[in-house]
C-alpha cells in the first residue's frame, strides 16, 4: 500500500487507502515517474533502461563509464537526450567495442551490464569510517528528499567522504542511482575513488561491481546483501555494510575499514 501524502505533494494520482479505525478513503499520492530510455551509441542500439526521467545526462555518462566505453567526458563527441522520444544518442570520439556477454541486472528498473566483475582488480584504499559516520550519513541521505528516501518507489544513493554527502541521486533502479552519481562526478570533476557509497537499494552483485569500478571501497545499504554480492565483495576488496538503520548495522566482509574498533562496542550515531 502506498502511503498517502499531502495533496500539494501529489502528482495527480489517486489511491484507495485503508486504516483499521477509518476504513477506506480516496487520497492523493505521489508516484515515482518511470520511462524506458533507449540508448544508441554510434548509431547502434546498445540498451534500453527503465529509469526515472531526471539527470539523464548523468545517467548516460555514468553508464558509459561503468561499461568502459569512456574514460572521461572528452571521449564523448556528442550526447543528445530527447525526453519526448525517450531516446539518447551518443557519438564517441573513438569507436569502442563492448566485451563480455549481455547481463540483465536485478531489481526494479531492470537494466543491463556487460561485465560480471571477474575482470576487475581488487580495490585498495586507506579509507576508514566509523559506525557513527556511516549511520549519520545514511540519515542525511534519507533526509535529502524530505525524509522519504524511497518515496514513490524510487531508490536513493549518495557518495560520501565520510564527513558529508558529495552527490545524491534517485531513480527507480538502484543501479541507475550509482550511474547517475558517477556521471555527475564526471561533469563536476568529483573524485569517486576512496569514497563511500550509500544506498536504499539491496546490495546485489551489480552494485558491488559498480562500486569496485568507481574505486569506492565501502558500500552501505539499509537493506541486505545477496550471497553473490558478499562473494564479490570479498574478491574485490569492498566493505559491505547492510541493515544500516537507526543505531545498528551489519558488516559482511572487509570489516577492517570500520575504525573505532570492530566489535569493541561502538554503535552510536553522530547528531
């Protein structure tokens, strides 16, 4: 059931809401927008992504970087995104060929990748964060959209240096949020290596792969990781933190990056 919100926050949709004491009533609701964006690279159709229609230039740039088609924005000769036609057209400075098989990613806003993570070098980093920093940044990320991080069925992710949030994005696809972050960092010249990623989405294998490609040694979620994600985290040197909510969290691999003494009883959050 979608939680009702104030009428001036709604986007024209209505739902029947039931409560034990009040029965049924019709209420305005906020629904997350979704579109199917087809990406063409050098006139060839590459992929169709289900996504939230915002920051699409960041999404495309981040996806191309994640798949190894570009290294910097200078590798893009032209980028045209047409919302009405739901098409993105990209021309590269130098033709690049994707290697690997096409893999459909999991979750809402399903996407595609061509890399299963087996060719990625493990991440090395001296980043250390405390449980208090992790939980504090997670709270800030959720408050970035009015305290309703998953409002309208969208996921929210953020890039952090531990002391604050550097970039925040949202999308119906959790993997899209990381592409949008990487794309925005390319446009802004923001470093992703040695940073921490936070997300409301489940930590599946493609989220860990994207974190490793970005050089982010820590990825945190309010939800759980999959078994494949933990396996990849071990191999790729990524610290996986799940169930980071309230005043608790769980670490599934590479706990050495959590400063303050893992297991020494520290579990507070900063105010």
